[in-house]
């Protein structure tokens, strides 16, 4: 049979088999077409099992690289589909592509600053059947990544709850219903995927914007990284000037943090929940992180591995301990900017 020979000679495997069988089932004699449709339905049954594990439990059971989702960042270019606009995921206008770009910015992992980054995943485009659009695959990727993030983080169940709102059984039944269909129906398939994706996006919106106070976190970034609280930094400069005008020592970091706390109290910034999340750092090597208000006194430059900064101002930095799950958006790379 031509289909079998093509699979053998080209060493086709995984979801690529779906593409070959689907292509040959579109025409020909009715008995042959019906036989190939049955074969394709059995192949789809395997795909639906993988989809259930991925979308409902965040599990990627693919040791032979047969699925169209893979661990790790994307290594290829997704074919452009100009006739289709990327759809909103429902998170304040955030699209799947934008979410992955934010996740790809996790280039720096600072100790004691963030929880370990969730594992990244991306599309394996060469395994995606042509009759499943990239936009649908992106939604499937988003759902599985979100579920996987929840399952992998050390967060109490009382806080995170169920990202699928305890509807796993309902969604599993829907995927099982699709598996029973002899002929693949894209509209029905995408409708179920959209339902699951909307549930996940709604939960993420509530968790990030309402429960984790995303707007409040943005205000903190503005106040401390963009000097929105100018009176605080003015008080800190007055208090720490004598400590930072000379080269830093082993106790400089401790001293400037004490000065920072004192300055916060002077300007009546007594938020017991906020101050423990902020920490001034002193970097002896590498690219310096300075207070923006001192940029004229300490111009930006690279320090050699054995060169010490000429003053504490040149080595001063600010770290902020971002709480779960906002670490998805506020990565160290984002905070450094």
C-alpha cells in the first residue's frame, strides 16, 4: 500500500503520520477512503490521549518526540498566516505570542529572588498536521503551559485552587467525545479547545489581576524602579551619602539596607508587607547597577573581573522579590530594564 510504503521509506512518525493518512483519505475509491478514515480515527485517538494529558494535567508524555509540542524554547520560525490574526488569550489583551515572549525573557535567575522558572515549551511545527491551524496549536500550548506551571510550583492548593476550576472531568469527557468521531471536525475541535483556554485564561486573570494585585505591583515598580517616590530616594541619598562615596566593603550592603529602611520610615513608608520584598545590593564585579539619580556622578561602564568599583554608588542595585505567579511577567530581565 502506498501509505505504508511512504511511511516506511521516509521514516515518518508521530503526528506526521496523521498528515500522510489524511492526505490519502481525501479521494480514491470509497472502500479505500473509508478504510483510511478508520485508520485516521485510530491515530486521532492517540493524539487525543496526548492532548488530555497535556491540557488537563500539564504532562508531556513524548519520549520519542512524536507530538507537536516540545520542551524548550522555539528553535524554528512559525510559518506566517497573514489571513489570521493572533487571538487574544483573555488576559488583558495578552496574546499567546506575547506571553511566550515574556517567558523567554527569563535569562537571569537570581538566587533568593524568584521561585524556579517553570519549564518552557514550544511548538514542533514539523509535527503539526496541516488541517490543525497554528492558531489552534498556540491555544493548546498556552493551556498546557499554564496547567504545568500550576502543577510544578510549590504553592498551597488553598491559594492556587484548580486552574481548570475543577472541570477536568467535563473537559476529559469532551475530548473523549471528539475521539469517538470517525471524521475530524475542526470547528468542533477548536470549540472545545477554546472552552478550555477561556477557563484557564479567566482563572489566570483573576489570580494575577485581582488576587495578586497586578496593578499594585506595577505601582511598586513605578515607585521604586522609576523613582516615583522621589522623597524616599532623596532621604536615602542624604542618609547613605557617607557610606557610598567610598569603595564598598563587606558590610556596605547591610549598612545601606538599614539606611534604606530608616529613610522609608522618615517619609512615612511603613508598609510591613512591602519593605521586606525590597533589597539593596552591592555588586563588586560585572556590569554595575546604579541609582538613576546618581548617573552623572557615576557614568555607566564595564568593570573587569578583578576591578573593584570606585564608590558604593557605582555598585548599588535594587532587587525586588516578586511573588508567585507574577514572576511570569516580572522576570529579572524585566526588572533590570
